C-alpha cells in the first residue's frame, strides 16, 4: 500500500509576526493553509509570501475578490495542482460566487455566467498558466479591450502568485485541510476532482 505524505511536514506558527499576518486567511479560507505552515519553517519566507498574497488580492480597479479567486482557480486547474484547485474554489465561494459560476468556471468559454470581459481575463489566465506559456496574440488584444493596464497588472499578479503556489504545493504534496477537501468534493464534481497526493 502506498501512503501519501507531504515532502515536508507543516509546523505550528511560533513567530508572532507570522501569527498576526495569517489572520488574512481566516477571511479567505477560514483557516491557515498547510502550505503556509510548511513555509513557517523559514518565517521570512512565510511573511514575504503572506504580504505578497495580501498585496495581490487587494482590489483597486474592476476586479473583485470573488473574480480573483476564479482567476486563481483557472490558473491552478491549468497547472494541475489539486491542492490549489480546492483552495481557490473554496475562497471564491466564501467571497460570494454563485453556484453556477463555481460549478462551471472550468468551462468558462461556454458559460453565460461569465461576461465577455471575464472570459477574456480567464482565457488569458489559462494560457498564461501553461508550461510553456502560450498566450495568443488575440487573447492579449481581447484582454486590452475590456481591462485597463492597471487591471491587467492585478490579473497577472494573481496568475504569478498561483504559479508559485501551484509549484510549491504540487511538489511538496501539501496535505489538504478537511474544509478545503470538502469544498473540492462539493464544488468540483464537474471535473471529477480528487485530492490525489494531497489526501
């Protein structure tokens, strides 16, 4: 029998400054993710990551907290990180996404739950998250039709942040928290989601 185990075991947070920063995740997920508890082995990495996460997820233009999490889901779905798929779909739900958007975001191109502007951003997220990156010229043009340069920087911030997280969690085989696992099972039936190595 093969047992799924993380590459490195998460630890409790001892650094007071990290303890303060992780409160950010209580709103987003309802718990501190095991990925951050693993980073906590080097508190400066955990702090820098959380501060970057907070900066990327601030909203200054047209993008909402809910839509940023759907962008993160499409990025994570493209990269294949099941840990991040569960986290992003859970966060989108917590930020008010409808069941129609949650259950169909993986097929956003064919869904009327998404505006043309959202489809352009999601298409960009999908192509920008491929390895190697494969952003079509038409995708870039469509992005500029609907989004300002400042908004595009926020969109790219989400894609880049989850590029880091997808790699971190897929390689580390980070164990999924019960709440995230439940969200994945409930909300990602359309892609037959399973926790895989993250069980």
